[in-house]
C-alpha cells in the first residue's frame, strides 16, 4: 500500500519532469536508473531514497523541498491540487513560461482583465 507522502513526492516528480519537457527515459538516464523505476516513483508505488531524491532534484533543477511543497493541506489554496493534476492546466502553464517575458507579462495582464470582466 502506498503512503500518501510517497504519492505526493511522486506527483511532484512527474509534475516537474513534465514542466521541463523531459521524458521518463531522459530523467532515468540522467539519474542512472531504468525508466520503469521513474514510473514507480511517480505513481508512489516505490519510495524514493534520500540520495535518489537528491539526484532527481539535481536533474530537474529544483531543491529537495520542491517535492514536499503543498504536502500540508492547510497550506494549499483550495483547488490547487486538482488544477495541477489537470493535464490541460499543466500544458497551459508550460506554454505560458515558454513565452518571452515581455510578451508573457502582456498576456498575464490580458488574462487578468478578461477574468475581471467574467
């Protein structure tokens, strides 16, 4: 039976991997393991050791703390977990951050005006 913390860490690994546009195979190659192990980590079926989590964090360009962010429900805004589990929302965020900063700011301002009008 998977532990909720292992499932959360796995989701954060998958989220970050997807956000940087990396496949499971690419992450596995960087960490020196098989992609099936990445699959097991991401589903929470296998626990990630501290040293392996260190390697994964380095490969994904984040701190270890990133994988535990949002673990306490009281610290998370309502609906944030559901939104980040939605592939369309993740794709939108990924696309947004691929836009040059000046254009991204203008898009952000437009989205804010549109949401205020709704």
